[in-house]
């Protein structure tokens, strides 16, 4: 079934992140990825609402969608890399014959 999903430009991973903003927000190094700009806002909301699970839903959804989009980008990059490696291997095998 599925469907009903719309494009959210806020949830796009960004490769250029502000290192000072991440340090000021005290993000652990493990979370300083392409979606850190959204995690900073999510953590501000969480702290402001005392980690109320009923609040910050939009921020959390946007962050999780960004993480998913980053995952899809990594998978697509791996697929492209595998295609290039397979083409090189095939070219090397053809050159040996």
C-alpha cells in the first residue's frame, strides 16, 4: 500500500555543518553527522519540555526522516561504487584475455 509520503525539504542531509554550533550544543561526536543541524533543534525542544514524549513530534519526525534520507544516500553511493568496481574488474578481465 504505502503512499501518502510527501517531500520534506527540511529533512535533507547537509554535508556542510557548523562545527561551532555542534560544540556549543554539546553534541556527542557520534551524532555529529549530516543531520546534526536538526538534532540541535530537537534537543533544545526536548530540554524545554522536560523530555515530554508528547512534545517535539515535528522536530523528531524531521530528524528521523533526515537520518533515513542520509541512509538512502549511503546505500545509493555503495551501489554506484559496486558498479564502478564491477566495471573495472570486467575491463581488467577483458584486458587479460
